[in-house]
C-alpha cells in the first residue's frame, strides 16, 4: 500500500487539498484532525474542559468514534451519529488542539489511523502523521503557509458557512494553535526529517493542489 503523510499547521489547507488530490489519484483520504475534533465534541457535550484529563480518559471508554465513506467522502461518526458538520466550529477546533495533547486520546485514535493506512492507499493529513502515526510512509509532505494567509482562508471559509467571525480573532486563534501544537509534550508539530516542504503562501487553491500532486507523482516514481 502507498501511504502519503501530509502534516502542517492549522489552516494550511491540508484537508481540502489532500481530499482533492486523493480523489484525483484514486486514494482514500483520511482527515485525522476530524478524529480529534470528534473526540473534542464528545468532551464538550460532556461539559468537560481539556484539563480534566482523568475524566476524559474515562470518557474514552464509553466513546465510539468511527469513519464512514459516503461517495468517497469521509464522514465522522460519534456514538453512531454523523457529526461531520458539528465538528467544524472554532470552539471545537480550539478544544481539539488542547485535547490532542492528552496521551490517552492519541493512543485511542492511533490504531484507527494505522489500520486505515495498512488496508488502503491513503493520503492522511494531520500534525504528526509523518513523525509518529505513519513514520514509514513512502511520501511525506509538510504543508504550510504564513499565519496571515491561513487566517484569511479560515475566515473566508467560516464566513461562507454563515458564521459571525472576526478576522483578528481567527488570526489570534491560528497563532495560539500554532504555539500549542508545536510546544506540546506529546507528538509536537514539526516536519519529519525526510519530508518535502510545500509553502502555499499566496497560492490559489488549484495551484496548491497542483503543487502537492506534482510532489506525490515525482515521489511515486522514486518509490516504484
């Protein structure tokens, strides 16, 4: 199986770019950030905060996180319910960043991610795919862009969904998540030593898709 690991900071466009490239190549796309968002949603629904580590560890024992593929699109399931749309709020995003630093949460989701990669040709994106989840992935990419660029993209995305947000608040959230993700004790955000850096600052979406597709295509020639 061919595994493509795409890591990078919040708002870099990993999910949308990886999904489009996976569709073009006929691979399964796995959005690991959505897994953590789903756990975060359960934590929020349980009226817990990220500092309640013992309670969250206990909660995992009665939590069922699953992935369904509908017409090739990943849908997130929480305790049997489709929560794909519910996990995309700024509040859940921030909570997911904090919850993902809990070792028990990472261990809980690790087997799900590795099983998908073992059984399918996948493009998997997240924060630590190339460094921790799939260290033997044949292709590793670190996808990034300036904080301002990423904030503008996320702001536009949220506005398009009808949410009442402020650009400065979104930028602040992005910078906070960057710090938290790169400074956490467990699996901090960093490029794998053998990853290819892809900076999409200033790119239109299709330009970024073409860049990632070209990197994967070139690397596939080396693998084969």
